[in-house]
C-alpha cells in the first residue's frame, strides 16, 4: 500500500543506501520534529532495500573519518610495543659489545700465554746451561779423584824409597819430605775447594729445577685456563645465537599479533558502524510507522511492525555475535602478550646469568694475570741469583789471587803466639780471681754469723729489759697494796693523796736496791750499745766488702767476656791460619806438583796447644760462673 518493504537478514537486509541512488529518500522526517507533531499531513517517502555496501573496502572508505579517531589508541599501543622492541634490540647490542670485549680479553690472555711460553723456554735454556756446568764439575771431580789416586801411588813409591833416601842423609830426606808434604796439602785443598764448588752447583741446579717445575706448572695452569675460556666463549656464542633467534621469533610474533589486532579492530569498527546505520534506519522507519498508525491499513502496518521487530532482533543477535568474537580475539591477543612477556622475562634472566658468567670469567682472567706476573718475578729472581753467584765467584777468585800475592804466614804465626800468651795470662788471672772470690765468700759468711749473734744478744737484752719493767711494776703494785698503807689512807680520808710511809732503814735499803738496779741497767745498756756499735761497724765493713766484691765480680764478668771474645778471636785466627796454610799448600803444590801424606808436626802441636788452652779457659769460666755469690741486698735483708 505504502510502496516499501523491510528486508530481513535472510533477504539481504543491510545498511541504508547511498546518497546517489535513484530511489533515495526525499525528506526523512525526525520523530521529534515540531512539523510532524503539529501538522496532520506527513510526506510519505520510500525505503531503499538494496545492499548498502558492495564490499568491506567500500565501507572502510565511506566511514574512514569515523574510524580514524578510534584507531588512534591502537597506534599508541603499537608505538609502545615498538619502543619495547627497540629496548630489546639495544640490550642485544650491549650483549654483543660485551662479547667483543671478552674476545679482546681472550686475545690478551693468549698473548700473555705466548709470553709465558717464551719465559719458560728461557728458563729451560738456563737449566741446560746449569746442567752443562754440572757435567763439567763432575768431570773435574773425576780428574781430582784421579789425581788423588796418583798421589796415593806416589806416596807408596815414596815409602818404598824412604829406606834408600835414609842412607843419603837426613837433610836431603827432610827436604824431599817437605816438598811432598806441601804438594799433598795443595792437592787436598784443591779437592776440598772442588767439593765445595760441586755442592754449591748442586744447590743451584736444584733451585733451577724447582723453578723449572714451577714454571711448567704455571704453564699448564695457563693452558687449562685458556682451554676453559675457549669453551666458555663457544658456549656464550651459542647462547647469543639462540638469543638472537628467540628475539627474531618474538619480533615476528609481535608483528603478527599487531596485524591481527589491527584487522580485528577494523572489522569491529566496520560492524559497529554498519549496525549503527541499520539501527538509525530502523528507528526512522519505526518513527514513521508510529506517525502513520492512525491511517487506514493498520493490519499491513502491524505486519510491517512485526517484520521490523524481527529485523531488530536479528541485528541484536548480530551485535552479540560481534561482541563475543571481539572478546575471544581480545583474550587470544592477551594470552599471546602474556606468553611474549614470559619469554622476555626468560631472556632477561638468561642475560643476567650470562653477565654473572662473564664476571666470573673476568675474575679468572685477573687470576691468570697475577700468576703470569708471579712467573715473571720468579724468573727475574732466578736470573739475579745467577748473577750474584757469578759475582761471588769472581770475588773469591780475586781474593785468592791477593792471598797468593801476599806472604802472611810469619804475621799469622806471630799473631798466634800472642794469642796463646794472652790466653795463658787470662787463665792465671782467672785463677787469682777465683781465689779472691773464695776469700770474700768466707768473710761474708763470717760477717753474717756475727750479725746473727748480735741480733740474738740484742733480743735477749730487750727481753731482760721488759722483764725488769714488769718486775718494777709488780713491786710498785705490791707496795701500794700493803695493809699498812691502806690503814693510813683510810684514816686520812678519801680526799687525801695516795702516799707510802716507810721507815728509815726500809727507805735506805730501797734506795740501795734502786741504785744497784740503775747501775746494772746502765752497765747492760752500755755493753749492749758497745755490742751494737761493734755489730754496726762489722756490718758496715761487711757491706763495704760485699760492695767491693760485687764490683770485683762485675770486673771479673767483664774480664770473662773479654776472655771469651779473645778465645773466639783465637779460634777465628786459628781458622784463618788453617785457611791460609791450605792456600799456601795449594800454591806450593801447584809449583811442585807432587803431594805427600806427611803432616807438619809443629803446626799440629800448636793447634793442639791452642785447643787445650781454650778448653782450660772455658772450664775456669764455667766453674767461676757456677759458684754462688751472696748479693748485697740479701745480706742487708738478713742483718
């Protein structure tokens, strides 16, 4: 009747038609327009029932202005994600830089290893030189042994020829014996010197072997550390490659998620706009139908209204479907983002572990450097020791040449005689001091005994004086307590003084007794004072003697120390004489070339005499120090 129809979802109901369609609505009426409410006549229009959009692209182009403001938050989200990706890339670049830094460190370690190998080669060369020297010394030792064998054979020949030379004369025989003796002394001195040099070289070789073993051990440690560092480097490179792959995968996944999110948001906006346009058209139709409710043909209007309601229900269902699909897509995107976050956290943890691992590698590199420096210092010390040994050898050679050039035997013999005379004189002085100490000890004991007797007498006198005082007091009390004195005092009354009345005879006898007691007391006091003066004088004498004795003891101790020093000097001189004699013998053996087993008897007796004197002096000193000496403080405490 009205010339329009409403299409359902099955019939292809859609959005309003385009503006340039031929059957467009002429003037659609608003439900709240005042013209519609006031005038009874309403313009009747037509509804376009064609499909509103040919495709999704046309809808996007039609509603581009509406979509653009709602799509802005999506761009913000993409910018934030891009920023996070940039941060990840920067972290990746930092890790690569750290890896390059550790590669440089590894190169420096390899260079240090090469330097250590060079030092080890140098140490091996020095060890080879020392072994060559040791072989040369062993050869010299064999030569010395051969010379000693020759000397033994020569001595046997000399013993065989001894009886023959005795017939020729005593002087010629003695001259031959002296020459043979000097040769033997020189050969024995050379043998001792070669033995000493051999022991020194053995010690040097042992030290060099120890240094070589230490260098080998350090080289092996450096090799193992470099091998471990190479393995760690390979492991780190593999981990970095895996991190790169995971970062690329995360980038691709994030890009795919962004594209899907953009597609979903665009479709959602399109669906919303389409349904909004359809809703507006339906509302317009409903309003128009409401306005036409009063006109005839209400049955047709009711049918159309039912169709419109059905269309509205269909639209609502479509909206619900779109909302559910949007929620599902959002949930999927959220889960993907959570998984990406977890992967990023794992990557950060791996990066932290790699950093800690790199820190441990740094510490190990520092340890390797320290060991390398220690190896260098040890090598320098070994070289310095070798130089010092060479310098000592040169000094000994120069001293030997100087000793050969100087004739010091006569001077040493005179010094030895002087030392022997001084030792004998010190021994006699020590004996005298020992006797004086014995006398002083006896005098000190006698003085102590006299002081003890004086103390005992003084104590007895004090006791007697106390007893006399007690007897006097007792007699006074007896006199005052007599009955005759009490009767006299009672007759005089209580206010009178306490007096004693005696007869003339009693008074005279009492005076005599008092005078006798005074005389006895004075005599005892004078005798005790004399004894005290005598004891004090004896004490002073003894203290003076003890002080003198202590001073003499100090002098004796200083003399003993001087004697000990002289004995040490004598022993040192003895050793010097022996060394010079050995050098002398070596020089004469080098000149003559024939050793002998005969020993110089005068020198032997001289050395025995020196040893005997030293032993006697030491025994005297020990005996003097072992005897007890009474100190002055102890004596004063006893007196």
